[in-house]
C-alpha cells in the first residue's frame, strides 16, 4: 500500500497545483489538495519502512478522509469562485474516495491473512 499512497499523494499535489493555476493563482485555498497530497506523499514514503508502515498508512487514510469530507461536503453559503474551482473540488473528492476504498480493501485483505 506504500506505492499507491505515494501515487495518490502525487496526484493530489498535482490537482492542487493545477487548480491553483486554473483559478488564476489568486485563491490560495485551491492549494489545499496539494497540502494534503504532500502529507500523504510523506506518509507513503515513511510506509516503505516495514516498522512504520501500519501507522503511516493509517495516517494517510485519515488525511484522505479529512480531505474527502472537506471536498465532498457542500457548505450552504459556499459558492465556488469559478467552474474550475468547483471541478477541482469534485476531482479531489473522487480521488480521495478511491484511495479510501483501496485502503479499506487493503486492510480487509491484511486482516484475512
């Protein structure tokens, strides 16, 4: 699960950067996925060590859950400044959900062993 975690971390980082540039580089909140992506990437790197794997992956999945909830929950007064920001938010939520599903499947398989 360490390599997929690194991949998802890189993907979230790219989503944040593209979203920031796509919104005219004027909304720093577009970098939130990149912040989570960097933290998940670090957890993936730490997870390559067998002794740290369990804690690192749990931490990465916790971060992904926070990122998913922050992206998927629509605040009643929140209006995205432009369609790029809204699309970025949906892509972030989808990527985090896929990663969470992979994580749960991985945990179930590990438990069965």
